[in-house]
C-alpha cells in the first residue's frame, strides 16, 4: 500500500508544477479556473502526504514521529488547516489578494519568504507557490482539539522556519504579519527528503515520477529554512 501512496505523492509534484505553469498562462483568461487548478494541486499534495502518514501508522512503521519531525509536522499542519477549514485554510497569495483587496487588479505590497537551495545544489531552487504565514501561525496557535497538533508543534515549526527572523525583517520593511507569505514548494521537498529513509524499503517504483523522486529524495540536499531569501514584492492579478 505504501507503493500506491508514494506513487500518488510523486505524481503530485508533477501536477503542482503543471498547475503553477497553467496558472500563469490562464490567469488573464479565466482567473477562477487558474487559481482553482493550483489550489486543487496543493490539496492533492497535502493529502498524499497525509495518506502516507495514515498508512505508516496503520502498518506500525514507527521509525519516524511526524509530530516531532519539523519537516513533516509543517506539512501536517497545513493539511489539517485546509482539511478542517481552520485559519482561513492557509490561503495562497492568489486567493488572499483576490478576496481581501477592494480591487485585485491594483498593486499591493507583500513580504515574501523563500527557502533557497544550498550552495552545493546549484540551480536547485524551487518554483514559487506562496502561502500565508499569518494563517499558518494562527493555526499553530489553536487549541489541540482544533488543530489536531501537539502543543509543541508551534515552537517546532517556528524554529524550523526561523520565523522570528523573517517576521523581524517584515516589521523593518513596514509590512504587517498578515502580508507575509512563504514558499510552499521547498517545504514539500524537505518533507520528502525527511520521509525517504523510513519508507524506501516498502516502495516498488514503476512510474517515471515515482522512480525519479525516490532517487531525488535520497540524493538532493534539503532547502535552507533558516537562511531565507526574502523581500518586499509588489503583486496584483491581471485584468
């Protein structure tokens, strides 16, 4: 069963990339479809990770504690927020700007946090899918019966992402916390790397995607989550 679930996860990396490319092609033609396609791909990836979590629990593969592993806990938190409709479902920048501005075709300022590839992974930076940091931090602060997370999840995730540092930079730039966004994609890469050693013995990859990512997670270096690439960005949706 882990083979099937890993296959689903591997396919979501391709689907997320394709939907992000399609978003930029379709945004000026059909805004709702473009954003909806990306949101569906984000949800598919989160659910694929959670399915692996469920299967590992059911099969008593206890070599990793997802809630004590920051790379995996972060993914579970975003998934739980979206699945249980908490903290605005951790909005993407596209939906945030679309629904919170009076005119989404006018420029707003945001603070964007990316997690770069290490120097040895030249050209290894991920494409961008910005999610709301304020939403995620709010979710991490919810009571356990709402978040389904342990109390230590918030400090664990904040330390992993070095959140104090980018929050301070945003303040210095005059950008409120509600306008901080982070790149979701490198965090999914890090989660795959963190999971790899615990599931590789159970996987029989037979697709191009599954074969590639089973090897990729073993050989690539994780994105740097404590050393950010961040800046104020101007953003609007096309007319």
